[in-house]
C-alpha cells in the first residue's frame, strides 16, 4: 500500500513517475500521517519513536552500515573525496528509508521527495528517535507498506517503491565488461598502451575511459589537438579492437569569450545567474566557469545536444563529473577569504590558532554554502511550487526563479538527464552513462560510480554496504573505483577489490593522478589478475540477465542477508556478505593478509572455488556442498569464491577477451 502526503507546495522533482491512480493522497493533513509526528511550525520536522530492535535501511550512497541507525545524515550532493566514517553526505541524495520493526511486525518505507538539504537523524541525538528535518515545509512524503501476508517485508516495500520511481537504466552489454580508467589518460598513445598491455597479458577489456586531460584546456566538448591528431580515427581504431572509449564531461563551462559554447550559453541565457542578473561563475578545472541551468528544460536540451559531436566521433559512453556541482571557489568567496586572511596575517604575534584559522579560511572557500545560495535557476512555474522567488513575477515565458540551494540535489541529476534525453532521441545504440551526483529519478537515465574512494581495505567493506542501499533507491548500474581512487594501491588490495568487482554491474579500475599506477599489468604475475577479470566474463550470462530482471521487476540485485532471511537472527547482523539475485551469495575478503574468512550460510549452499588455468581458461571449479551455519572458507588471492544456493544453478559461459567475442549462448550449468 502506498500513500502520498503533500505538505505545502512542493517543487516537482519528477522522481516519482508511476504513482498509482487509486493510491491515497492527502494534502496538508499532518495529523493523519499514520507513523510518527509531523510538525510544520518551523520548516518540516518529522519524528518517529523507534523500538529497541528497529532497524533503519536505505539512504543509498552514504558512509555507514547497511543498517543506518545511530548516525546523522545530510542529503546534500557533495564533492568530498574523503569518505571517512563521520561523513554525513556523499555525491548522491537518496531520501528513501525503510524502518523494519521486529517487535510488532511493523515495517514501512518513507520517501521524502525534497530537493534541498534534508537532515536525517537516525537515532543519533536521541537513541530511540528518528527525526527528519527540512527548511521548507513544502514536500511530498510517501509511505509504503509491505504487501499483506508477504514474508520478506523489506523487499516488498522496496519493490513497491521502485515501481513508483520507474524502471532503472539498462546499459549496453559491453558496459558489463571490464573497464580501465585513470586520471591522466588523455592521449592516443595512452589508449594504445592500455589496450596493448591488456592484450599482451591476456586480460580482457571492453572500455578505456578518458579523463579531463583529453580536452582542450578542460573545455567540455573539445579535444586537445596535441593529444589526438585525429580523434575520430583513434576512436575507430579502438572500436575495431572491440574497445569502447568513454570520455568525461564536467558540469562547468569555461568562461571564455573565444569559445562557441560559452558564447552561445550566454546569448541564449542558459547559465545560472546571480541576484543581480549577471551569470554566476565559479572556479573548477577549466578555471572560472559558467554553470548551465539544467533545471530549465530548454537549457537542458541545448546542453544535451552538445554530446552530438562526440557521438558523431563514434563515442558511445560518457561519465558526467563535478555535477553536485563542485565549486572550487567563487570570485566573491575568494575576495572575502583574502580579506580575512590579510587581517589574520597582520596579527603581530602569530600563534598556532591564528595559523589554523588561515588554513580553515582557505578550506572554506571550496563548496561553500554562501556560493550555493548566490545563484538562481529559471524553472517552469508549474514546477517551482512555493520555491519560486516571491519578488519575481512570472516572466512571459512561464518561468520563475528558484534559488540554487533549495533544489541543489537536482542539479547533477538533470545534467545527466540532459545527456540521456539526447541519446534517447538521437542514438539507436544504447549509450553507457554514469554520473557522479544523483537524486532518485536519475536511476532511470544512468548509473553512478561511487566517487573518490581510497585504496583502503575498509573501502571494500564500504562498497558492500553501499551496494544494497543504492539498489533500494533504484541505482543498479553502479560500482566503485576498483583498486581505490586516492592513495597508492597494493597488489593484494587490487586483487581483492577486483574479486568483488567481478560481481558489480559497473566494473571499472580507476585511480587518481599521482597515485601508484594500478592497471592489472603493472603488478607481478599478471596471470593472477587475468584469472579474476576473465572470470567476470564467464558470469555475464547470469549477471546481465539478472540485471535486466531486476530492472523489469523492481528487484534488488544485491540484497543484504537480513532482507532475504528476516527470521534468521544471525543473518540480521551480517553486513559483509551479500546475496546476488535469488541464486548466489558472496562473502568477499576485505582484510589484508587474510587467507580466507568466516562465512555464515543462512541455508545449505555449494561453495564454488575457481582459479587460474591456462590462458583464458579459468580451470575447473571446485564445488563443495556446505550445510547451513558458520564455516571458515579459504580464499587465496588469485581465486574466486562464491556460493550457490542448494537446488539452484547458474549458466556459466566460456571467457573471452571482450564482450563482443563472448558467446552468451554457449554456457554450462553450475
Ligand atoms: O576534482 O577528473 O570523481 O573520478 O578522475 C577531481 C578528475 C575531479 C573527480 C572524479 C574522478 C576524476 C577526477 N574528478
């Protein structure tokens, strides 16, 4: 059962697209809200008293457990490369939660469709209370109850939620292949080297990503002519080898009187503006940049059409970055900071506090809230609700101004939608699209990568917790930077990352400029890497069809054990193993030097161990039937270990160097 409570006049985020016509809706009826209390006297405040054993799930992309209880979260798309435990926000804003109550068998979902900052205090301030706070008392709140008599209540809530937000994006099959990326790849030679080395060591590969260096001065939709004599020919050369090239597109457009796109954007009035009517500019990679008003449908269409030049060059995949939007500085912000710093520097008796203040002033320039509050979007008045600026009469094209911070979480989502709308209308082939920032609704247009993780063991575990939470919110095509983005990886860490990555729909090795190079062929015994990566291709008949089924039926691809086995007390506490579809379970190793790990089997399963054979042959699997319960499982670095439920079988293909050479129909059953 689904109910919608509309408070005030919400902004239309378009995240919910299939609200059933016979479902109940209530308008401004806080007193009828069936769970918890709603107070509208000072913004929107919701509170719900939890029982001791209540669990809180959802919230998509966060640094937290699968069970989110005990922490505060802020829904605020943020470019923060330090994914440490105390962080309240990452790049996505995913306001869907499920409260699971064992004591009185009450399980229900809540979706707060609100495009500004939302603070979710999941029993941190008070150990028994969940509170949700928004500045504007204008939002839609959805309540989702499980279907009567179902046994897996959380999954039932998730499926119903997924049905109202619409089907998730399906990438092309090749985007399920192994993909290599690195910040720094920007030349024809880079592509050639990466391709040749994978081939040399027999490591399968389907795509190579280009980071900002392929552009001319970091200008979107341009090519650095020194790096590529003939970009189109380079793309074709790779495609002839079954390698797809995936360039990055950043949100900001360089302020540049010489550039056509900047001139055009200004002329057509498609950039966000400040209160004084001047275009807003902030520093990002290209330097001072303009920001397309993605909330304006015309501007969105215009930006989307810019992808055409690259599509015409043979490009069939993109990654949209910096679209929270990340802001390194604004001119006003810098001026203010310099004034403050000068004051501090004039201190006659320098001390450490004074010095730290200077450091903090500098750090505060980046992604500053004052900047997010300083610019405006032009939105159709029918969408703006109560967020339309009061003083602004509707202009004659039916649009009104909305201040950015109030709809911040929709920015990246609509950048990606701009591209996706263009592909939908103009491309006959499926296009790979991933975005860094997201809001629920964007799952219909693209996947996401989980941003700038580190080469840390704990970040394998973080991924395991993010995957099911993201799936709950519709994001199925997702994965992390395998090997870790920041910091220097190690051989064993990369192998363990890859061993999880072979199961994630997006399987991409990516790392930051200046870190240790982490392509598989950089390490000793590349055949160990070959064993892992080539096994991915063997799993593709199962994984790709499972993916499509999850899209069609609104199901989760990765499920926590607690969702699948709600009455098993041990399963409730396991957050480092995941079910994949209805047939598999994984229990990845995420500890350095561990030769295996303890695994809990919630029912009888077959433990499958595969390893390295000759060439692409990953050898005969060793199958061992195990009973329900706790087992110690050995997992050597170069072996793949997973579990198949008793009575289930999965199709396994022969491996291939890329998906184009993969025979999906020639499979054996394991
Ligand atoms: O400020 O384009 O998350 O994947 O390599 C950093 C450079 C900008 C952040 C992305 C990362 C990408 C990097 N970008």
